[in-house]
C-alpha cells in the first residue's frame, strides 16, 4: 500500500547534509520546507538547489515550500540571556528600552505593543508557558503582573489571549524574502499570521510580480495562527490555495482545548473548497531528542490523517533533531496504518452536489467509476494539476496519477493527498498521449496486463482547464 498522506519536512542544520537529505527523501518526504525565520537569502537559495539536486538523484518529485517569518512579536534580550519570573512579581515590557533586560523589565522587538493592550489583558509569552496580566500602560511601558512564572529567555514570542495585536502579516523582510523565494521558484509560499483575505491577496500579488520574469506563480498557503483568522477562514481560503493548521501560536491565542475541533473544521472546509491542508506543530516533538515517538504523538498524527489532511509537517524534528530520518520513517508508518482504517464514502460525498464545470464533473466521474469498478489506478492527464487536485479531495483506495508535461505542475502535485505526480512529454495527439500514459504506468510496475484503469484528458490536448473526457481501459 502506498501512502496517500504527504510528509512536509523542515530543512535545517540536522538535515542539510546531502547524505541525510537523500535518506529523508527516500524515507518519505514529499515537500521540503525552508524556514525564512532563520538564515540569509543565499542560504535558502543554496538549500533549494540542494533539494532539487538530491530529488533528481533519487528520482523523486519533491516540492519546495518557502515559509515567511512574519512579524517579530517578541521580547528583547536579557543581560544574562534569561531570567526566572516568579508568580506575583511585577514585570515591565518597555518598547523604548534598548539596553538588555533584567528580572524587572525587558525591551520589545514589537514596538506597537503599548498601543495594542489595555489593563486586564492577558499576555502569553514563550508559547503560553508564561502568563502576564496587564495592569497599566504608561507611555511606552506595559506594566504587568506575573500570573504564571517560569524561565524567560532572549527573543521569546508574545501572544495576546483572544488576539488583537495589530502587527501586519507582511513585513519589509517578508517582502524581500518573497523575492528570494521567487529566485528559486518555490512551489508553495506560506504566509505567517494572515488575519484576512487581503493579507493573502497582497502576498500573492507580490509573489506574482517577483516571479514575472520567469512567469512563475507559486501556490499560496495561509498559516492559520491568529484568533482573528478564524471568523475569516472561508474568505482566507478563497484567497489562498491551501492552509496550514499552525497549532502553536493558534493554541496560545484561542486556548489548547479549542484547537482539535478547529483542526477538524479547517481541514474539512479546505477539502470542501478544493484547497489543500497541512497539519503542523509538535506532531513528533519528542523525537527531537528520542528515537521513538510517544503514543500521544502517534495518535495525533493518525487523527490528522483520519481528518483528511493532505500533509503532516515536521519542524524542529527534522531541522534540528537528533533523529530526522527515523522521525520521517515513523510518520510514514503511522500514516499508512491510519489510512488502512479510513472509511470510504464516495456516494455520500456526491449526494446533492452540483458541478458547474465540465472538467470538475469528469474528475468526479472518474473517482466514482474507478471506485466501483475496482480500478488499479486513476490517471489524470493535466497541464495545471487541477484535475488531480479535485480528485484528491475525496477518499478512495485507488491511487491517482497526475501526468503532466509541466515540471512546475508536477512538483506542485507532490502535496496533494493520494496523488502521484509524473512527467510525460507534451503531445497533441490524444490517442498517442493515452498510449504513452499507459506505457509509463506499466513500466513503473503500477499496471500489468488485465488491469483496469480510468483515465481523463482534454480534447483538444494541452489546454489548462480543458479536461472533458473519461475513458475506462484495460491493459492488453
């Protein structure tokens, strides 16, 4: 059984060695994430080239995701690197302070904080491990009382319970980083902390302008991290190509208990709107230091798979962990086992559903037919990858092969659930293209004589959005 759910792995010091990266791709990584919160522009360009080179070497289709840093909503530095805050103590966040902090006060990277908070607000630092209550705002100083103490070190993040920080999603650094990402033509651009559709539309426009010379247009991923994004979820999805359920900052703002239900809702909405969904944050966190995951982590990954996520994501586990390859291998096995338990409800998926486009109707017809005929494969001849995307929104046990002549479309499809992207020559003759598609899958050992498969294409050939034909074939 081939795994349907895709694996996103973050590249970092633990995984940038070519030999390690090769093992990661062989172990099951489908998308490599470049985290723009760390490193310089040339570092990312070099790493992108390395991923492309290693992917070519192992013969695997791998997409690149550039993940923008977003606004730095953080405290400044401390004279001794860290302090221990005690419950009940007073602590001042000072936007004007330039010298290192101490046990009583610290500066801010985020200078707008005094205008974003008022007495009674709750501030959560270091992923919610430290809780402060705002008692007063005096000029550029936010006077707080420690409710939940602990160790606070340099540059730890700040969240406001319930949201409300006005920091823009796109900073000047992000705008420069978009240009870098377009220099190596990333397939996916992840935008941190969007609050509404406008943030995503602006990021898309900047990316399109930066990629104009090569006509490259990346797919846009909205990282849902702010509580303000939840009421705007549908609009954000319409302005994006997919979402990342970024459970870290989101949990701090809305509360840990609210996240599991939100995760299910976001994945379901993304699938219904023909968008992709990535589930991220602390999925295999213990494997940063341990060679095996906890049982809770196993259940977490399995539940995301059962929710229908397109991909599960690893962050520090592969970027800085001691066991990056083992982590991917474990995630691969967990996803496979969860997929074996999935329910197939293809009939109920189509109940009372109307399709406004011919190509979408053909895609759905291929799914229904292949499922009930017991086909060995569904082949989508596609220029843009849209037909394969629509097919991937519904659970079937039949593998979907997205065959395209466009390398960019091939790599983009690497993120789609249950889709195996393949490159084939561009052909104008329909019968020749159909024969070539069958030949490719026979050569790969997917099909053998006697096997039945469903195939879709457009006639005339080679036009994005032109899929208008479904054919059921048997290998001779």
